[in-house]
C-alpha cells in the first residue's frame, strides 16, 4: 500500500522536475575523479578482462579522450595543477608541497573558488585536492582523514592485510596491502580491537561479512552524492552547482568485497604483454635509484612469490582489477542519481584520474614514471547537447580541464588571487569536443616526472612529452628515450639513438621546449 507521504513526495518531485528552469549559460558540473586509475577500463582498452559497465556507459554518452596525460604522475603535484590550471613547471611545484603553501599556487584561486565566485553552489566529498579540502566548498560530505582505507589494524598499528606474503607486507598498510575483506577475519567495530579501520584516525569499521558491515569510504561518497541529488531535486533554487566526487580506489590499499575479487579468478587472469629486461634501454634508474618505490615494490612483490613474476603480478592485478570494478559500481550509483534527476540534461560530467599506474612493465610497480601506464589517464567529458560516443585521439592533459570549464560555464573573473599567481597553462577542449577545427593547444601533452626536489631548476627536471604517435622523454642528466607508438604501443624499444628518428626527435624537443617557455 502506498502511503500519503509517498504520494506527496512523488508529486513534489514531479513538480520540481517540471518547474526546473535550466540555465544553459551556466550549466551544472559533476566532477568525478579516481586515484591511481590507469587505462584498465573497457572504453580505453587497457586490459581486456576488466569489467567497467558504468564507466563504459558514460563513455558512450560523452567524448572519450584516448590520449590524455597527467601533468605530474603522482598525487599531490597532479592535483595541485588540475585545481589551479597551472603547469608544474610554471609554478615550480617540484616537491610534495600542499597547494595552499606552495610559493606560487597559494596565490592562485582553486577551480572551486572560481565557481563559487560565479554564483555556483559548490559541494564535494572524497579525495579531490590533495590533503584537507579548501574552504571554498560550501558543503563537504565526509571527513577527509578517513578517506583512505580500509586498513587492517593489528591491535597496535595499521599493517598490511594478514594474507599478504613477506617481504611485500613490510611495505606497510597502504602500498603494501591488498586482498579481500573477508580473508582478514571479522571486525567488531570496537576501538582498539583487531580488524578493519578507516583512514589515518583509525576509526573502527564493523565487518562481519560482506553483507553485514559498515560502508567503505567510496561507498559513502557515492551515497552522499545520491542524497544530494535527491535534496537538490526538491529545491526550486535555480542556482547552478559544481559537485566534486573524489573516489580513492584503485589507490592502495587494494581491498574490496569478495564479489569483485570473484570476477577475476587468479587462474583466469591474463597479464598484458611484457618484455624481459625491458628496462635495459631506459635511463630512469640513472636519475632514481632502484631503492625508489617503483623498482623496489616490483622486486619485493616478485620475491614474495618465490621469484614467480607471473604469479606475483596476477595476485596484485586481481586486487587492482577488483578495486576498479568496485569503484565503477560507485560511479554508476552517482550517474544513475544524476540521470534520474531534473539536472541530467544540463550538467557537464567530467570523469578522470590524477595519474595512472605501472603494472610491472619495465620492472616497475608504482606511479610517477615517465611511461605510458603511469602518465596516461582516462578522460571523459559529457557536455549538454553534444553527440555521445565521440573519440578524440589528439593528446591533451589534465591542465586543460580548468580552461575548458571556464569556457563551457562562462566563468568570469581572474583565476589568480594576485599577480604572484601562476598563469593558466591549458587550453579549452571545446574545439576537440565539438570538432570546430580551431584547437589552440599544443601538438602534444607535457608531463613532469619525478617530483624530486624544489631546489632543482627546470633544466634539471625530467619531462615526458606525448604526441599522437610518439613519446619523447628528456632527463635532467641529458639522457633521452623515444618510443614510436605506431609500431611499439607497449614502449618496448627506445629508438632515441636511431639515426632515422633524428629529425623527429629534434622536432619533439622543440615542441616540448615551446610549452616550457610559454
């Protein structure tokens, strides 16, 4: 039997949908961001077995950028650049510096602040900027300190999942942990007892089984977004909104319920193509020793499985894919809520990640490398009135998102707080989305790699430059790498020393330098 309250709510929702006046000049924005997500998505073809129906559905309704690149493939500097629109080489953001303390970026407005100054309601939840959310958010969904996790608490401290073998488990509770929730035992949710906890505050998480447990952080963010769409649907206020939802998966620790792991049985998982000793013709370790996380994690993982590379990577990959499918389901919840609301036809949707993840290629297991799996990111933009299913092969980068949203939402005012702020570095992606043939941006996308010292001058930094066909890498010590994606999509062979590529390499260096000199 339907109650009077339910009937009344139905007519209130119906009235709000009918009476909602769309502001086409200032469309709403839903900004969805994942962490450490490479191209392992159905729409991007990074791994053939991955199951991402919701992201693939979004891709079919929007514009897919097949060659989008992170401007700094590690969390803090990447997000600093995204939310200020300033290239790392322009701000000299060469170390792990919070945005609001960075000498240049502290004088820049965040994207959130600019939207707020233009009359937008700004609301968000999850990991968007790195660290504590800036004060410009009018509403915030969840305490950022519990966003990571869950982590396993052994009664004294957070440690790796009990099932992770040594020595990999010695890496710790974040990067050294992966596995099913169920195989770590139950958690009462009582502080100080062994079991699952959330984030840096070690907030107890109740876990009896996958059907009887507290929500994971990403599930909370999705539920928050669903609730906000329902609340705003009942509000006749025509104020447009900018909603940010930052999901932490598939960032480590790689934990998810059983059903996501069950989709990827270890004996059925296929590893992507790889080349033994592929790192031999690279120069990465001349700049960063093998004690750095990427090569260190790789060696420790393989050692943990008795030197069996295939078995080791399958166990790690299973957890990564499980977390990708888990976060895909959360994204589906958010998109279903948007599409069921009155805002669906007047909301720009942005979906991306801060950077990718190297899955053992070149004996490297981490982010912050100059190569494809680390630098490339998924990027989908769904804009009102634009045909869906379009695919753009031209290289773009995350710094382009700030000017793109300024363009589509007709935001006014400076992106700087004062003259000491960094210049807007990207270009609006609108010409590529609408195919108007007046793209103003560069021929390729620039990534600074390493993030290894604020006192190192730009000339001593390491850069990776991706065009439609090539990836050119220039190290601070003068060494170079060049990969021809037309014949070598896996970046197996460094042809920087091949005489037939001499002219091409010279042109790529020139194009890269033009961006650096802007």
